[in-house]
C-alpha cells in the first residue's frame, strides 16, 4: 500500500506527512507540493533519506498530477487556497487525476456546514461542490469537515489586537464554537488516510466548545495584556477590516494586509459563531485517534510569542518561530 499526501509543504499537509512517517515506511509514501523548489532543503533531505518519493503536483495541472499520483493507492487531498470557481476546478482536477492514476481512495479536507442547510460561510460553496463531485466520481472516499481552526484565534486575532491598541474585534459576540486544533485535524486525516474510517463516510471534525470571548480572557489572564473584546455588526466589521487593508476577496491586494485571509471569509465565519452554527459537537477526534480534542488552554504557551513579541502581521511569524 502506498499513500499520497498532497500539500505536504503546508500546515495541514505537513502535519499529515509527519504523522505518516511515524506510521509506515518512507518508501510507502508519496508527498506532493505545487513547487518543489520552494521546499526547505532540510525537510526535503529528511524525507528523501527516509525513502519518501517527493513530486510536484500543481492543482492547475492535471497531467502533472496524474504522473505525480502514479503508484499511489490512497490519497489525502488538502483543499486549495483560492476561494471561488477556480478552486472548485482545481479540486475537480485533483479528483480526476487521482482516478486516472489508479488511486482507489481519497480523503478530502472540507469545512463544517458544507452539507447543512442555513450555513452561509463564504467558503462553503466551494466545498459543497467538491463533495458532490467526489461522491459522484465513483472513487471510495472519506470527507472530513473541519471546524474553524483554533490557531486562527491564538495567532490572527491576537495579532490584529496588537495592531489596534489591544482591541480584539469580531462579530462573534458570545457565541461558542468547537474550534479544532490543527494537530487534531492532522491526526484525523492520518487515520482516514490509513483506512481507519468507515467506508464512504463523512466526518465533522470538532474540538472543545468555547467562546471567542473566553479565549480572549484566557490570553488576557496569561499574558497580562488588557485585551478588550469588542463585538461589531457585519457592516461595522467590514468597515473595520477595510481600514486595516484586508481585502474583501482572495483576489484582492494583500500588500498591506496583516493576515492572508479575506474579509468575506472572516466576517461570515465570525457571524457563524455568533449564530451558533459552529457549535456542533462530535466524537470524531476521539473515535479516530483515541484521544480527546486539544484543550485551548494547552496551546496558549505555544503561541505566547505573539503577545510577547507584539507581532502585528502574519508576515512577521517566520522571523520569530
């Protein structure tokens, strides 16, 4: 059995790649990334020394992906970063290429709510369309619908507060969500890639229930920084994000943006928390990994550098990590 991990150079794919190296021999693994030249040399060296096959696989290049996926049996497919029709087409390309290469099973990273009525998050149409295409393709699959990542609120929210005189601004109000840690999603994806999930089953991947206000209070207490939690309505929040140069869409100008996300994504996610849409509780993490989801408090020290170093933009992270 050979396993393919797409996006192995990214945050989610990188976690899955690291986990798989602890589960199977390196010569059973194919890691792909859009541009091999952008891989850190030390990472590539470690992978190749362990026998991993590393190939380029750009989601816009179906023929390249067919070659990259050749010899693989099961594939982990991380979603693309664009939002809109381009991403849907990219995902279709991956599915088509995998099937053409002889892959027998695909695990897809989707988003909570993609199969639910009444959910209006900006990213959902892409995931809903991909899920429908995957299910109609005839290939065996598992779908993991991740909730909002806990790290976004320990990194991005704190950075934006640092940028604005310690004002933690959101539309989330007192709404709660089962934010999921990326390490937990990586372990769930690894379990599904290894075949530990049920046949053609969808999984909502959720963590511990907590409000964004509670996270803000946790950080205020441990950091000693007097972060002020402020809730706005959608129009006010859009104006606020405009004022700090966060573009409305992924096609906007990010030259002055403190974060790599777009306003449409941020506003609809935060409002979803306010409206209780992200409070779904499941046992997916425990069932597939044998451990309970990570407690937000257990990650505070890991990301303490954000307030200690007064980081204000995502682009500064590489300088201190």
